């Protein structure tokens, strides 16, 4: 590894099913992009790859391998020349991933997958609990597994499209009764993505979600949280929890964003406009 950019993490499809141990699911925030990168590189979809935040990653191959980069439109160069995915690296070749033109995160898969030791059945880095491999640093050597499949080419590889404004579906509950007209406030509210967002959650700024008079000033015992839960702290500014979220929390959850709507949230840059669309 020559350079990592702002953040480069090893991620696979995560370690779900460990909430009873206080361990979040973790894994790639944009799983469709990681799955596609793995298919292009000839890997099983659940192989570990790299999640690269805002580009800036550079590495040198020590062995012959196939690589694929997916996610938002991102320039990829091998020895200074622009290349499409998938492409072959010979020993000594240098790969550079530039900054995405839109969105935040791109995904790099390498034939054989990244073979760091798994923890609790996953190779993913969990930034909240510290489980899994540490964030990559310049000088790190990345171990690769043995290739098991044939890389799959594509005539056209459409990049992930990142909208300037997101409309996010949400299922109300379990604590929507804590809020005045929860469906109406969510439907009519307007928010922007905060620069304080990360893999734990997307923090929003905008319309304050106010509690009912009966619930103002009340405390809620800590209870379980799922990925996609929309928790509302005392200031009324919602947080949409992502893969590295805590497994319990003491603020009321007004609703839950379904899994299919989370990858676009993971690609939303600070300042992106957001609206909720209550379901049912």
C-alpha cells in the first residue's frame, strides 16, 4: 500500500447475528457495489475487498492479479494510464484510484479476495467497536487468497448514480407515538446530510422532530437497534444508523429505513438534500 487517501477499510458483507454480544453487523455500506466488484474479479460475492472513501488510494501489485473498482464514477489508472474494470495487474504495476466525481465510497476487489484473518466470521473493519483489521496505512501489505473463479467482464459498467436530493422510504415505529404527527412531520420535513456523518450513521440537519407534550423530558430505557433505525436525540435532529451502529440506544426510534434504501445514503455527501417518504 503506497497511499490510502482519507480512509481505506477492509470490508465484506459483514457479521450479522451478533447483536446479543453487542457487536454491530458492519460490512460494506454499499453492498451492491462490493458484490459487483467481486463478480467482476472472479470472486464469490461475499469476499473481502476495500471500501475507499473519497479516493486517493495507491498500491503496487506484488503478484499477478485481477482488480475491479465499482461505485460512483471514479478514474482508475494503472501505471498512469486510465483503465476500465476489470483489469489485470502484473507484479510491479501501480494502481491509483482517483476521487469519485459524485458520492463518497468506491469498492476495490482483487482476485482471490483479501485474506486477512476473520473475526466472528467476517473480515470487515468495525470502526465503532474496533473489531476486524485496522484501517489501512501506507506501507501495509495486503494478503490475497487463492483465486477460485474466472473474472467476469462487462461491455458497459454503469457507475452508481448519486442524486442531489434523496427521497428515503421509512416504516414508522417502534417509538413513533413519542412524536407529534410523526408521518406528517417526516413527510413535510426537509434535511441536509451533516458533515458529522460516518459509517456509524448519517446525521441530518433541518426540521426538528418534536416530541408530544406527554413525552417531553422523559427518558427511554436503552433498547435494541437495527441497521436503518432513525433515532431522534433530544435536539430533534434525526440520525439514520448504518452498518457500524451501536446495538442499543436510549433515544426514541421514530422509524426504520429499509435495507434497499441504505446504499444511496452511504454515498450521500455532506449537504445532500433529503426527504422521508413514510410507508403504509
